[in-house]
């Protein structure tokens, strides 16, 4: 019994220590836009995997370089001849009549060979071209990593802005709900005193209930937007995340669409760099195909120990070494047109990449112009919706005064309230469109790095 109690106490202590060593199930983070981006770069799977591809490319380059180093292999073999092969020798060798054969067994029951083979590449045009293209090969994956970062930065920024806009929408809804609640209370009191009809109270109640429902829906969407932001930065969903930046920290400048006169601005786009790298690789591949028409030269060295005996225990008692050194020259002569056809295919691939690169220039220029126009339009729409919002607030204020003074109707107030809600919704949508179009504009002009 004492042993059992002792074991239980030890187990309880171990479990308590293990539970204390475990990290908390949830963690809290407070991020600015830049901090969210920095977190995403180190945690988002697409960026992490792109970084691993860069490391893999390093090993691939080392693999290519290693082909030019000496290649050394060790060999070992063992044979147990259950039946030693028989060879027929002419009978004349042993004084027998002509045309007869004498069966003779050559060899021993046990044989073993231990050896070392080495080869050194002396000349191979394909290898030389591979060395020339290794930096370009590494460059391809480095630029792919940069593209993954740019995509993540854009997506994280948009998701961050979506949360800010949702918060702003809730603030506007809270202000409208508070205003409408005050109006509902005043109208209800006037109805009890007989100054207004019950239908006036009902109209305001309908608007109030709809607005409260809209707020509840928006809060649920806000929670979803937080989840989306955490997904975009690669953060576990169960973690808590709050935002440092506000809408006031974001500058929507009309001058953001102005670009320094540079006809080659498209070179700042990572997409152009990737296409350019692909073109270089296809050109190296064409050189490699042409190099297959040239001979290759390789040096070979081998040293072998041969062991033979009819007794297994004495097999390794004596050895018969042999060695050689030589050269192997491989000269391509005829392959049925395979090499020339591969060259033609590579030439077509190069031409297609050139055509794609030229088309990409026009596409990137068009994309930049489109992003600039959309950004300017969204700014104009945002400013217009701000003015509409202010006008709607003023119309509602005047409608309330007229209704209180008995020169206006409750319908007029209700319509003004509805107009303000529509103006708020249009403002929120325009605000989000402007923020997103700013991100797209920076991406189109290669400002995101």
C-alpha cells in the first residue's frame, strides 16, 4: 500500500510539473499593420514554404557542382558456386581423337572481390553550362520567395483594413442606434400624452429594430474578419488579436497615383523578374541541348582484390590484386535526329518566353493604369460619400426640428433616418474600396517589397 501511495504522489507531482511547463492554450497579440505583416512573413505557410524552396535550390546547386568532383564507389561481391561451370576443350589437346571434347572445370567453389572505382569528369559541355546557369536557377526561387511575400503583404493589409472598416461601421451604427433610441423614447412619451399617433412610434420602432439587427450581424462579421486576418498572417485561430492602428493612421493621398516618368517601371514588378529568369533558364537549356553534340571525356581508375579458394575459411587468406587507369571518350555520332529535335523544341520554348515577356510588359502597364484609375475613382467616391453623409445628417436634424415644431411629418423623419443609414453604408463601402485600391495601386507599381 505504501508503494502504491508513493507512486501516486510521484505521478501527481510529475503531472503537475508537466502541466505547468505547457504553454497557455491562448495568447494575446496587439499588432500594427507592419507588425502583422512581419508576423505573417515568418509564420504564413506560403512564405515559409517559398523560403524552404530557396534552401532546396541551394542544395540543388551544390548537387550540380558535385558532378564535377571525383566520383568514388566501393564494391564487394561474393559467390558460392554450388556447381562449378564446365568448359569443353578440344580432345586434340589431350591426345584424344579429333572432333572430341574433354569437359574441364575451371575455377574454385568460393570467390570474392573487393574493389574501389573512381572517375573524374574531364570535359562535359553540359556540365559547364549547368555551372553557368546555377545562379539563375537560384535566382528563380529567390524571386518566387519575394512574390510570396508580396502576396502575403497585400492580403494581410487588406484583411487588416477590413477589420478597421468593420469597427468603423459598428461605431456609426452605435451612433445611429443611440440617436434613434432617444427619438423613440421621446416619441413614445409624446404618444402617451396624446401629441403623436401610435403609428409614428411604430415607424421608429421598426427602424430601431432593424438597426439593432444590423449591428448584431456586423459584430458577427467582425469576428469573422478577425479570424480571416489571423488566417492570413498564419496565426492559430484560438489566439487573441487586437489592432494598434486605426483609420486615422492610414493616409489616402491623391498623389499616391503619381508615378515618376519611367518607361521601365514594370521592371520593379516581381512578375517581370520571374518571367525574365524563366527566359534565362530556357536559354541555358537551349545551350545545354546544343552541347549534346559535343564529345565528353572522363578518367577512370579501379583497384580490385580478388579472393579464390575451395575452402570458405581460407577464402581471404590470399588475394590477387588488379588495377587499371584509363580514359573514356564518348563521341555522339547519330541518334536518329533526337538531339536536333530537342534543340528545335528548346528554341521554340525560348521564343515563347520572349513573346510572353513582351506581352507581360503591356499587361503590367495596363494593370498599373487600371489600378491608378480605380484608386482615383474610389477617392472621389469616398469624398462624395462623406459629403452625402454630412448632408444626410443635416437633413435628419432639420426634419426632427420641423416635426417637433409641428410643421413636418413623422414620415419625413423616417425617410431622413433611412437616407442617413444608406449614406453610412455607402460611406463604409467606399472607404473599404479606397483602402483596397490603394494596396492594389502600390502592388501594381512595384512599391510592395
